[in-house]
C-alpha cells in the first residue's frame, strides 16, 4: 500500500504543478494582450458653469447615479439568471 500512496502523491503533485503552469501561461497571455492594447486617453471637454448648475438641479430631481446603479443591478441579475440556468441545464445533461 505504501507504493500506491506514493504514486498517488506524485500524481497529485504533478497535477497541481501542471495546473499552476497552465494558470501562469494564461496570465502571461493576458498580460501580453493587455500590453498590446493602445493607451486610452479620455476625451476632455469643458462644460460651461451655467450648464453645470442646470445639470446639478436636474440631478436633484432625477438622481442619475441611483438610476445607473439600479440599471446595473437589473442587468447583472438577468445575466446571473441566464448563466446559472445554462450551467444547471448543462449539469443535468451531463449527469
């Protein structure tokens, strides 16, 4: 039994080493892909002060940050629903 446990231990160590190498290779590929992207410089524009005042009052009546947060929550919830549904159907088919 000692030989079998040694083989299992060696096999486990090899699998862990292999997974670490794959993860490292994926990290290097992602790093290269990100390094290949051009630098992004946001477009700068100036807004007159009176327009900023109007936007401030408009934001008081219609809170834009709250609306963006709620829309993001709905989109994420729908995405999570479809992802979990797909994964559970896939798991049901494979089992």
